[in-house]
C-alpha cells in the first residue's frame, strides 16, 4: 500500500487534471480494469464526502475503478457507521489516507444554519440526525455573528464541520488512533469548490510536490 503522503499527492494530481479538463478516468474504468479487480481491491485513499450530486469523489480526483474507498452522506457527517466504514477499509485494505471532503454551498450546512436561526421547517427524525451532527460546530462559530451575511457563515461552517468530522475520526476510534500512532494513517480535511472545481486540503496536508 502506498504511504499517506504519496496518496495525497496522487489526489492533488488527479484534481489538477479534473480542473484543467485533462481527465483520464474513462481509461481507468475499462472492462480490462474491471476484470483485473476481480482478484481484489487496494484503494489508495478513503474519502468521506457529501452526497451532493456535484461532488463525486472519483470524478473530482480523476480516479477509476478500485482507486478510492468512498463513503458519502449528506453533510459528510461522522456517525458510527461512517467510523466503521473507515475502520474496515483501513484495516482490511491497508489504506493509509483518509480525506474528509466538504464543499462550498453545502445544503446540509445551510439547513443546519437555517434551523439555528429559526427559519427551518420541521424535519423528519432521520434528517434531524444529520443536522444534529452538524449543529455543534456551526453553533460554536455563530456566537456574536448572527447578523452576518449568511454566505460568510456557511463558508466558515463548512470548514468547521469538516474539522469536526476529522477530529471525530482521529479520536473516536481506538483502531484508527492506533493506526495513526503506529502505522502512518493520516486523516485530513478538504474542501471542494463548486465554483472552481479545486480541492483545497487543510492542516496536516502539507504540499508534497
Ligand atoms: Zn453537501
């Protein structure tokens, strides 16, 4: 399995191809590739992203079959099943990079903000379970900012929510903690820009060239 920083460089390169319209992914999803993968998979990165139809991880990183182990849930929140999915891939396949990827204009973040501001209509219990996971990080940054431009709040809230998910994965699992401590597992946050197509990586993701 390739080390985390090498995996990160691979994602950066893929996103660069995506942004400049030089994608190679169709060749990476060929019948030959599908056949080769019958023997098993070795995804080089785990991506926890939002379900938003405009943010498919394989496309924005220009990757093909077998490359990424992707978990998608509205608001890229971390509940036990997401932790379990990351544990599974890290332990079973030896994948050493985990990326939590939020995105600009995220509907789950906006919905949470509206609820906090008292503008929201009532939601189902299931949808509330997502909003409730986003809420703490949004509330924390909203103190004293209630009258600010909502777009600025959403911008900051997206990043705070990514950081909360990163923290949860780094500290909410004994298995992942051990892999981080002893085995080079790296959990990093990132934001995809709907406007530019660029993925920006946050702390712990220094440039690797
Ligand atoms: Zn979203």
